[in-house]
């Protein structure tokens, strides 16, 4: 399917939860969030139905996000269900990696082959300060296990203040190179002020070629992270919500003062 700017929209990012086991300073308040009530969260069956209809309409790439997707109970079952859908050419997940070690093999066996792990620094003290409660060793052990079981590619999402020339970013790049991973550098974003930039080593942030829609954990399809527009699949029906999101996808993101990264999926 093509939008009004002739961009082919074929990438669906699915937020399976707004919950997270970290409290990263650029994403979430220290004292947590007002969580979406459980009875409003999409069921696995709803997520699979939405994904099937998206694929029927030309979507080929699917990525599971959060919050932190590995805190969603039964996430391996959902991965297996999505992996069985014919027509998906690229199926991945973005995770903070804290729970990756025990989940890596079950996820791989369920059909997930690509994974992105958030990693802004290799300094344990800085990692703790940025995430407020995280331990860097958990992430590094998770990455080691993901590599061992066969995930490829493994990409590292590194948020930077200005550029990849920063010392922490360079340390992440060196670690990636040593382990056969791919480092991607993401300029720090601000939804309220509409501040974002093009991802170095990736495709995100380039509005002219944006090919994605986002599905929130409570069933809203959003045409753009930096837009307050959204179309509820339960109110409109799945195909109508997808159609309207594509029809109303803006040429470029502006700002979003009603959403957050943790409940939309970054």
C-alpha cells in the first residue's frame, strides 16, 4: 500500500506492552507510569489477526517492541504465532536485553531471527545511571547468549546526545565490531518538541522514506511517532484503521504531546 506521498508502507511495529523493567531517563519517569489497564491490552489473538490483515495488505516487515516486550507474559508464544504467518519477510524484536539471556534460545526456536538491543554505554556506572535500575552485565550476558544461539543480525541501538563520535558511542561501536554486531546510533529524541534525527546505520528518522505504521499495546494504529493521530482497530475495524493511518500519514513528523515512547514503541 502507498500513502499520498508515494511511500510504500510495508513495516508494522507492534508494541505488546507499555510496561518496562527499566526506567531510562529519556523514556520514563523515575517513579514509573500510569499503566494501561490489562483489560485494554490487545490479546495475542488480536495481535495476530491485525498482523495477518496487515500482511494481506502488503506489509512484509514486522517488529515487536514495548515498553519492554520480554516482560509480556507468554511472549514466546506470540513470537511463534507471528512467525507462522505467511508473507512476513523480516521479523524482529527490539529489547533492552536485561531478560535476553534466558529468552534467547526459546525466542530463536519460536522463529525470531533478528534482534535489536538497546545499549548506550559500556560503563556499568553510566548504564546504571541512565537506566536507574539496570545492570550492564545482564545485557552483555544476554547478547553473548543471543550470539551463541544464532541470532543474526544482532543490532545495538545506541542513543547519542550529538553524534557517534562521543566516547560512549565509540566504545559501543568497538564492542559491536569485536562481536560481529551492527551498531546503530540514534539521536536523542523529544516527542513534545518534535526533536528527532536520522539514525546512523539504520533507516529511522528519514521522513521522506518512512515506510512504517505503529500499533500500540491498546490497539491504536499510529501513522507517525511524532504525530498525535491514531486509529483504534477495535472502534474502526482493522482494515479501516490501517487504511486511515496510511491515508493520513504526514509528510514529516511534527510533535506528539499526548504519547510517550514507552506506550507507542520507539
